[in-house]
C-alpha cells in the first residue's frame, strides 16, 4: 500500500466530570512535572476522607496508584492502623515496597499464604507474616497505638474478618482497596466483605482502580462501582489517554499479525489437525498463531513480551512450543533467539518471582526475545516497564481485562519515545481478500481486533477523533488505490492484504467502535442517520417499554442489541464533546440521563420519601430493605455521614432536612425513644450528680443506662447524633470515651482474679465470669491507655491490680514474670525440661518461641529483646529439642 499515513486529530483533553478533580493535561511537560497528578490525587483523597467516609480514585494502569495510596495513608493516618487489600501476592510485595519507600508505614504485617513476602527485598524492614486471626490482632495491638500497615490479599480477607469477630481487632483508620473492580459484582461474594463495617470496621475506605466496573447480575443485590453508598464519590480520575498525553505512559500501536495455516511452509506441517514440533504436539491453529507472533516480534524488534491465555494448560503448551517453532523459521522471520516461560497462580512465589525478575531485567542487547505466557497472574498491577509488547492470544478477555493487560506494556520505565505493541494475531483462513465491510463485520476472524479497540475506546478518549481521521482518509483514498494504515495500526505477515480488504477492516474498525459510519462509505454522514439512527431506535423502544433510559450496562434488548452499553457510550461521547447537538437533542427527548450520580441520588431520595410517607419515619429502615435497586438503609447512613462532614451539595442537604433525615428538625432529634433515654439519664444525674455513679438502680423508666449510654457513644462515632443531642449529653457530663457497665464488669472480673491468684497476667484467650473475652478486654484497655483515652481513675484502678501497661508485652505478662523470677534465682533462662509454674508450661513455651524464631515465624521484636536482656542465650536449646 502506498500514500500518506492518515493523520490523527488534535489531542483533546477529556473534561473532568462534575465533582471530580481533573488531572492537568499538557502536550509538553518537563520530566520533573510528569507525576504532578499524584499530589493532586492525594489532596482530593484527603479532602474527601479527612473526617471519615469513602472515596474512589480512578487512575490509569501504571500511573502510580500504590504511591498515591501510600501518600494518602501517611497524611490521614500518622498513628493508627491501615489495611491495604490487593488481589495477588506479587501486588502485595509491590505495595509493601511502595509504602516503605514513601515512609511512615510503621510496623508491617502481611496477611497471606507466602511467608517470604516481607523478606524478598532488602529495603523492607522485618515484620509479621501470618494467616492466623489471633496473631494478626496481637501484631496490630503490638504497635501500641502507633502506625501499623497491614497488607492482605483478597483471598485472606476472612482472616481479617475473624480477627475482628473473635479477637478484638480494632477499627482501621484507613482501608485501601486496590484493584477495586475485583470487589464489584454479586453482593454475596467473599471479597464483598471489605465493604461492610460490620465485618471490617473502618473510619475511611479508599477504592483504587484503573477500570471501574459498572456491573449488575440482573438482580437487586449486585455491587456496582457507581454506587456511592458503597464506593463513595469518585474524587479523582486520570484516563489512559490523558496519562499518555502527559508522558506518564507509552504510546500504543496495534499490530495485526496475519497468518494463514494453509500458507505455512510445508516443512512446518504434518497430516491431521496437530503437528509435532520437537517433542511437542500442538494444534495447527496454535502453530499458525505462534508463527504470526514470532514474525511480528522480529519485524518490530520486540525483546520482552507477555502473552495472555485463558487456561494454564494453554500457557504451558505455548511456552514449551514457542522456542522450538522459532527454530523452524527462516532467520528473517524470527528473533535471534527465543526464551519462553509460563506463569500462573498455582506456582510457588519464588518461581514466579524469578520469571518476573527476568522480565524486568534490562535488555542484554543480543536480540533475544523473552516471552512469558501468562494465565491470570500478570493482568493487574505488576510493574515490568521493560515489556515491549503484549500478545492477545486468547480473545475471550473482557474489556476490563484487556485494558489491564495492555497496561502491562504501557509503563515507560523512563524510556522516552517507547511505543508499546499490542500484537493481535488473526487467522485468515476463510477470509476473502476481496471481502466487503459487511462481510468482514459479520465474520469472526477480526473479532479480536474489535474487542481490543472497544476496550481501548472506553479508556483512551483520543481514539474517537483518530477513527474519524481514519474515516476521512479512507474516503479520500476511495478509488485511487492510495491507502495506508494509520500510524497506530499496522499489519504484519505474509498473507495478501489488498486495499479492498484494508478498507473493509478500517471501516469495520470504525463501525465496531464508533457506530457512526455506514458500511458502504467512510464518509461521516449526518451522524443522526444511518446506523446511529437504527441504534437510537433500539433505545427509543427501551424507553417506550420502561419509561426511562436508566438501563444497566449489560442490558440487551429483545433484538439482541446491547442497549445498556450503547447508552453508556453515548453518555461518554457527550462528555467528550463528540455528539452533535442534533444527537443530543434526540436523546433528550427520551429523557437521557447525562449525569448519572445526580440522577441516582434523586432516585434514592424518591425511595426515601416514599418510605417515610408509608411509615412516618426513616429511623426504622431495616438493613435488607431494597427498592428500585436502592439499599435505603446504607444510602441514608452515607448521606448522614456526608451531611455531618459538610460534603453534601446544598440542595441535597436541604432535601434531606425536609425529609427529616438530618438537621435541627430531624426525626432523630425528636425521636421518642431517644428522648426517653435522655430523660432517664437526666433523672439519674439529678439524683446522683453523675452518670457514672455505682449507685443502683441503673434502669429508670425501662431505660437501662448501661446499654443506652454506650449506644450514644457508638452513634456519635458513626455521625448519627445531632449537635443538639451531643450538647444535651455534654451538660450531663457524658464521657464519650467511657465504658459504662462494660468497665465495671471487667474491673470486677479482674479484681476477683487478683484476689484468687495475686496478679492479672492474663492470656488473650482468658475467659471471665462477666466478660467472656476478659483477656482481650484487658488488652484493649492497654491500648486505650497508650492512646490516652483511659480516665485517671480507670488507670489508677488497673495500676493497683498490677497491670503490665505495655500493649506489646502485656499478653505475655504471666510468662515473663515467671521467667524473671527464674532468672533472679539462677542468673539465666536455662530452664529444666518440662519446667512449669502453676498452669504455665514455661519450658515448652520458651522452646516453641525459639523454634518459631529460627524458622522465620516472626514474633514481636520487643518480646525477643526483653528475653535477650534477661539472657542473651535464652534460645540455647537445640533445634531438635525446641521442636519436640
């Protein structure tokens, strides 16, 4: 093909959505300004989450989301606990490195199946790796109120939930949910636990993704990332196109690697559907795909490539056969040398790490191609900027998966001018070189290309004007024979690709992604006619049936047209300025929802108004109440929280006040039950001059103050009390950090234990008569003392009982006290075999501790230091003895 390359339209920065912080865009940015978006994102996160709540951060693959998360955590939680959720072990290790490099991570804990995740990098300090809920709770408590960072894989999330449920793990100051699109979908999935305060209590949640999933399972229990009651508002967004324009990511180019099995060299073929290459038998189609990929890699000088496969067996077979197939090709058709590995989640992490290290290593300059055949491991988050190309071998990936896959090659690693190759092999058997556009569209040969382009269009706003330029170039070349592919789409291979077929492919590309050209001409006619008008008719039919265009993303009309996806695309084109005024007007006649968050807020408000009209109040909405896909109780809680933070728009706040949800005249402020409780508290205070006297009775007019007062503490922390209610309780001397009956019961149990045993050195699992988990209750009081939330009287009461205040050593107080006594008598800790003190099997405890330490099972450094101060040779027993 000859002629000039089709020019691309001027780059147009995507406008920020209402309520979002837009990443600043520039066509020429100096090197030190390339990452200017990160402090903008951090500021947006901190502004939304300063007083608590939830927020979503959408940022392109490779734009430094983990660093944004670490900087946000450092600002919001200088002292306290941070939980970071990641989908894979590789991402866990990467997130730990980023948090450590930013600083302020404090004590490190990893909750995952790999005991070496904290020990593979010399720059990462020692920490605890565990999958035991009790050890997790103890490790967090050992921070003594200081900063602790816990990195957990989604697979290990039940461990965290169990630590909260069974071992008294406190509330997180911040939960960072990385690759948050993984948590969308069916509400009953195990990973959806991360959304709920009942299982994972948190003051703040920050959701981070490059590919937000707007999803429904067709029922009323689906979790979608546009649900602000779960994910909070999107406070920052940086698209892939914007990141490329700023030089943060590499430019991309699609390489159509064409191949026809029938045209392969006879030496490569054998009879039947399979061929034998070396010792490996592979399908003829797979052989053809490998030949296409190798030729494309040689033509574009690719040195590091990841290929993507749906099944582990396919990835393994690809890696085994590829070097052998390369040896059968002529020198000009293959790289100088080929090395291939396969990688999948079932391998041990050290094996995967070695493969990744090779992938990340600099090119040795000998022309060798390194290929890693991946099955569901490297699609998210893994940083390997040396990768030049990705190979789309399996076309079954979703749009989100494709964008994540492409993101593996977009990282620049500091290389200016890098162009990432997206190699899409196409089997050409059955494709007529003279095929028209309609034939190409209806056939399946080029469907992998359409899928890739649709995914890129969803995340790179530059593609639509590029396609328009392609349409103009095709139309200009019509009949002249002078046609050339655009610079972002090239063809590789030895299969004939005449102008007629090229034109058909380009028109198919336009039609499959923009839906604004006819199939017999590239001229962009009146965009409200032709195919667009046909598609609009499907939307109009949906409107006539349901009365609106509030269609879920995956809705398909009765004719098979994806009307939900089409409506989403029109909305995005409108935001980008790509719809004509006439198209916009036509959609307005159907009540098009241009601003989805505002529409859904109004929809939820209408559900709340309907509920109040039926029930007279919004105080008793059950948590399972769902109407029009609105979880009303969760939505109300979110609005109350935002109201008290001052982040609700004024019109929304006024509407909620009118409903009696918030404000001076809210249902809660005049709630009869609350007023009755307040009256009981006033009566008790008048009689005893304190809410915390030990005088009985503590139940007045049916109100148990030992239950009611702690409930007010919890309601205030959750933002559910009005200012008037808080002030009313303050006048009675309300202790917002007190413990009420819980305190008195715990102190009574400790006093009884002290009278019986002479100490209160309790293990964490010790059970009391009144307080079931008395050992954990006592540990929480140590943490309260360290945080300064115990009153002087409470601290004095525990001091008189001989409490060990150190929150790290406190749980080991009984053992350490006994060891101190032994050391005083003998001068060392060389305990006799089976040495016991009371119920303490002290010798076994010390031997197990020594064994754990030798085998890398991390123990609190303060505990080991304490023992070493008593006796530097405390772990003197042989490994064999220690493991008995």
